[in-house]
């Protein structure tokens, strides 16, 4: 039994050879090797879709069977269709979990209003004292600290900036 060129290419690909090595060994064009790889990938993808459709159809057929006047709930229907739909769409149903906030790099009390406080401070090229004024005003009431204390700290930094400018 004679092995086709495509099968020889597949065998060499399975051994981990590169397209250039295979083309040189079989005295063929590199494009031929890439074509075989592409066709195999396409075939594998279409076979997954066919399998998913078959699983979904099998689930639908199972639902069509007469069942002693019992109604099927939405939950039961989804349970029966889940394997086929997952395979068809590449989905896996997962319970939603809220992302945990990044307290170090992007604390939530500095992200309110859609703009992170540090981005605003850097965009306005504020110095240390004015940056702290903005920081404490922005986080007042949004962190587990006393909002009045945050505003007092902002006022303290603002007063230091005023004094520094008066004395300059």
C-alpha cells in the first residue's frame, strides 16, 4: 500500500518536523506542507461543529419523546441541551464571580467617576501637595476612614501649598 504525499507530511508533522524540513525531505514545496496543515485544521474544526450539532440534535430528540404528561422546566431543558450547546459555541457555563479589586495598583476608592485619581494628578502635572489635595478630596467618604479627616488632610496640604507660594 502506497502512502500519499499528504499522509507522509502528516506523519512528519507529528514527529515535530518543520515545514521547511519536510519540504526538503519530500522534495516538495513548502506551500504544500502548509496546505496540508491548513486542511487538517479546517477538517478538525468542522468535525467539532458537526459533533456539537449532533449532540444538540440528540438532546432535542430526547425532549421530543413522550413523557407521561409531564412538563419540562427550563432548567431541565438547559441541562439536556448543555453538552451540545457548549460544544457548538465553545462555552462552559460558570457561576459568575465578581472580580476581586486590585487594592495595591488600582484601589476602588480612587477610581470613582471613571477617572483614576493618579491619572488626573499626572495629567494636570500637579506637585506633591496639590496631588495630595486632589487625592484626599477624591477619596473622602469612599474609604473606610472618616470622610471629615480626609477633608481636613486635604485642607492641611492646601494650606501648605498656599504658604509655600506666598513665601516664594
